[in-house]
C-alpha cells in the first residue's frame, strides 16, 4: 500500500512538471495577433498576460501602438505591416505579441 502511494505521488509530481514545462515552452515565442487598421486587441482579456500590465512598447508605431481598452492594456492597429509589441506582466517576464495589421 505504501509503495502505491509513493508511486502515485511521484507520478503526480512528474505530471505537474510536464504540464508546467509545456506551458512555459508554449510562451517562448510571440503571441500572434491579427488586426485591421483602427481595430484594438484587449491583451488583458486574452489571458496571455497577467494584468495589471505596464510599460507597453511597440517596435513600429506606424503599425501598432499601445491603447487603453476599458481601462486595461491593449494594442491598436495603425497601418499595414507586422511589428512586435510587449508589456510587463504583473507577475513574471514581459509578454511579447506579434501584431499583424491588414
């Protein structure tokens, strides 16, 4: 009986490790976002960043800019192209978004 409990505990820890490692790997690349010019993306509602987020930046402000969406962080498409935007999460590292505006 003791061995079963021990094996079940080890399996549980291993399973949690795999799920956590996969989740971290999935966030290594920029999160893709497609917008039209003038359209906004609510980053906080997307679940891709823990809000309140701060210090948003975009590489090319001719393509996308940080925007206020209902008092929270978002990005607004300005003109056609692709750029990287990011913001500091309330916990953890900055989250990067690849924004494509059509």
